[in-house]
C-alpha cells in the first residue's frame, strides 16, 4: 500500500515511520457536507488507516456547489452513505466507518472514544457543543472548523491544555435561523487546513491552532491568530 503514498513518504518529515503512524491512526469526522467533503478526501489521501464519518442529513441540490462528495444522483440520500460510496471507490484499502445519524450526547460519548482524534465539519453550535463535551469527558483532541461567507476559522482543543469550545461559545447554543452563506474555494481551503492540523496532531508535529483560533479572510487572502483563554468557570472543562 505504501506505493500509493510514495510522494509523501519522500518528505523527510514523514518518511516510512510517519506513514506508518498515519496508517495506524483513527479519526472521526462529524459532518459529511462542504467541509467534510474535502476533509474526508484529504484524510484518505494521506492514508489515515481508519476513518469514521457521521451525518444524519440528506443531500440537497443547494449542497452541490461545495459538497464534492455528492452528485445530483445523490439528492435525497443520506450524506454518510453517499460519502461511503465515493470514499470506498477512492481508497478501498482503508477502513471506512459510516455513521448515518446525527450525534446526540449519548451517542457521542459512545462513538468519540473509539477514535484518536475528532474533526468537526458542522455549521451548528449545538452540534459543536455536544461533540466538545464528549471530547472533554473522554480526553480526545478536537479540531473545529467553520465557514461564514468568505471567512473561515480553525481551532484545536487539546485535553487538559487548552480552552474547550464551551469556553468560547458558552454553554447554550445560539443558532442562526438563516442558511450560512458558503463559497466553494473558502470551504475547501478551510477543510484543507483542518486536514493539515489533523496530520500535525497524528504525526506529533507542532500545531499552531492549539489554543489559538486561525481566522482566514478569503477576500484579502490574509490570516491571523487569536488566542482563546480557558474560562475558569467553564462548566465543561474547568
């Protein structure tokens, strides 16, 4: 199987040892939409050995401008099942685990500890907080990505070391009633950065989004980092 990854094995930072780490790793992606599409392809591309992906939503026509895992023929199908079909064709040698449901608190607590790392690819604060609680309680690192129009963000929670998502968002979900605007290049760019953060964590590299939120402005093509402090009164991680 290493012949598939020979170009990245050439990198001195990865080599045969790093590739073996990736192949022995497991990742859970929550969300198989826009962020999840590029993210899941990238995880398969670098050879993460076991990849779970969870989504209870179905494909709609308005998804297709940015959700490259799905096609017009998939409209009305569950996104996790549609994703599994495409990813199995792309990387049949990997262990792919579709979970065709939305995560609730109970299911998150059962599913999250089965993986080394959790990657969020959702547009709901409520979903973020459900997964965040499970990651805090089971000591699993978490990378959160978000997109709003031409802007994107990326943040990594490390158990016991950095602020959790509840430190930033609070305990109560505040949902947007209107659809969030999405532009395909921004979605793919943030997804790729999230995949790189995942690789940094799995390979043991320094990861610049640990405890710091990366903010990306697609219109100006600029980035900045904002440190997120732990909330001493956080009901989840304090």
